[in-house]
C-alpha cells in the first residue's frame, strides 16, 4: 500500500472497491432469483416432476431450512475462510447447484440441490453484507447498504417475479435456474478481480458445532411447520404437533446451551448488549412479515382471483421496483449527506406500507393492473425507507467481531417473520373463503327474486347461443356458483390485505415499548472505551485505503 492509496479520501470510488461492491450485488442477485423460483414456477415444476403436493413441499422446506443454517454458519466460516473467499465459494456453489437443477426433473435430486442453494444463499448474503461493512468507510455505509439491498431485497420483492413469469410463459422453469449461472460466474469474476485487496484478519473463534446443530434442527422443524401447517389444518395433523414440539424443544435447548457454552458459543454474548441491534432485531420480524406477506398476497390474488398469467402477475410488482430503489437512495442520501438518524425514516416507511395494504383491501374481482398500481407503488416506496433504516440501526454500532453473527441473526429473524406472516395469511384466506362461501351461499336461494332473475337472464342468454332450455338452466346455475365462490375469494384476500395493514397497528406499540425499555435499561454504555475503541480501530476510517 503506497502513500497515495493511504491518503485517498474517496476509496469507495476506486476501481477495486467498485468491482467488490458490484460482485457482491451480483452474488445477492443469484440468491434472489433462486430463492423465489417456486413463487410462480410451482405449478409447472409439479407437472414436470410428477410430484404430489406433499413431495413437492420438500423443495420449499429444504431451501428455507438450509438457508437458516447458512445464516448461522456464516460467521464461523467467515473467520476461517475470509469474507471475500467465502462469498466467492458460496456464489460458485449456488451457480453449480442451479446449473444442475436446470438439467433435471428428478425430485430427490432437486431437493438436494435446493438444500445446497439455500445454504449457499444464506452464507453469501451474510458474508457479502459483512464484507461491505468491514471493508469500506463507515460514512459511506448508507449508500453502500442501499446498493446491496438492490440485490438482496429489491430483486426478490419486485424484479425476480417479473423475470420468472416471462421465462415460464416463454420458455420453461428450467431457464430460471439457467439465468443464475452467468450471474454467479460474473460475480465470482468481479470479486476475483479485486484480489489486491486483503481483508484484515478477524479473531479465530472455535466453532460451536453442537449449538449449530441444535439451532439448525430447531429451524428445520419450524420451517416445515410454518410452511406446511396451513395445508394440514395445523394441529389437527400429528406430524405438525410433533415437529412443533421438537422444534420448540431444540430452540430452548439451543438458548440454554449458548448460556453455558462460554467462549465457544455460536452467538456472542456481547451481541445483545447493543440496544440498537436488539430493537432492529425485533423490528425485523415485523418487517419480514410485511415484505414476504405482501409479496405472497399480491401475485396470489392476481393469479387465483383475477386470472392473470404468470407473466402479468410478475409484472404487477415490477413498476414498484423504481420507487423502491428511489426511496432506498433517498434515505441513503438523507442519512449520509444530511446526517438524518436512520430511525427517523422507519415510521414513514411503516405508514406508507399500511396505506398501500389498506388501499389493496378495496380490490374487487374486476380490478386490473391500473386499479392496483398506486397501492403497489406506495408499497415499494415504504419498503425502501423501512429496510435501509433498520439495517443501519442494527449494524452500524456493532463491534466487528460480532458483525457477521448479527447479520445472520437479523436475516434469520426477517426470514422467520416472513414464514410466520405467510403461514398466517394462508390460513386466514383458506378459513375465510370457506366461511364467506357458506354465508353467501346461504343467501343465494332459489326462491329469492334477485337469484331467480339472475338465473333467468343467464339461461336466456345461453339459450340464445344455441343451448337447449335444460342445459342452459344447469350452466346458469353453475356460473352463479362460480361467481359466489369468486366473490368469497375476493373478500378473503381483501381481509388478508387489511390484516397486513393492521399488523403494524398491533406491532407499533409493542416496538415502541421495546425501544423505551431498552433506552431505560441499556445493555452497555455507548461510551465504553475498551470495546467501542476496539471496534473503531478495527474498522476502516473514512480516509483510509483499507485492504480487503
């Protein structure tokens, strides 16, 4: 490192730093595409693999459960391999697993490959975000984390469904996996091109294999429960009961084991001494439920109720990516240039998401893309303000030795919140459709004048097109029943949209109480010289040329 490099004031603009950030964002894109492949490709994959719904469910479970494992295993792996090498290795594993998945329709092999994809995705997200925090200046983290969020949050929430819908309608689901391969190779190439940067070594802690096994088992059980519980009517099915008990027991055992593990613990004790991280960790559950829940509801409503094609359903969320990006960059500018506290934009993001979901709760069976677009755009705007803020609140003041663990836990909280939110919404829709259908059907009786008039008009129209009177009457009755069922589904989805909006009404007082409680009973003084000084010394200064 020469004197010129050491004095460079804007090191993030150097070619090496640009290559580094670009490579990390492309790596995050591979996880975004692979992680959402089943959102629109489920029906086509079930047909090609000849799988039952129960068998196919393991594709979801394997990916999500191993992604949780990747979140938790990333920190000890990072200590041994280094962040840049770990991101490269995980990205190449993701690309190889996707290439193999694109060329097979054997369910067992696909399940194994989805597990590899999930683990690789969890590791590369944690290692990539940690690398940006560790290697690049603190004062530029708002814009850098906004750029990282473009690949890690914006793409799976908006852009990936549009790409996947087009590929399914135009080609096949296998092409979704194929698109990951060039991205993985490009990401690895960009990261390798930054090879003259060598990251300062972090402390090498022993791996808590027992703790990692416990938390992986717990999250595997809970992933299956939240992912498949709605299909099995929850605790009416013994396997859901036993997996819930096993997952809860394993999670409690993990907490107890961590308290007794000493220096070998997987989760460092100092991590939860940060009030900011504790608060952001709590918010991550609610934010995950809002992100994943709304991302599930909008395409599901479009496909199942409005009869959109996969392409149209995917494109429904695409326009919101522009406002999502705009709000990310605006929030980053406010925090970096105007020194606005990150927490300041959280209420604004929450209010925008609440308003968007409330607007969608007025959708009807006749709604089209134009009717829903204003609400979808508001959702994108709110998500940008919310996610960048809680990211910076969570990690800006963490010690470097706890950073990767904190990022893994934060992502696990967001993913678990998303699983819980989607599971609750699926159950709500299923129950409400049945309940609404019963109520509506009870009021559609043959003796009702309006019903008689509707059946008569429909039968007359069908008879005018060549059906005999008896057939026309039967078809008219069938169409009326289909209309009632469709209206039941519309009401159920509107209730679900409203529930996402009300989620924040319920959660906001709880989060405010948590914030006040943390402020009154801080875990550690913010001015503690030893730890704070060590953290600042280990992290790059704003005007240093740090070797990655």
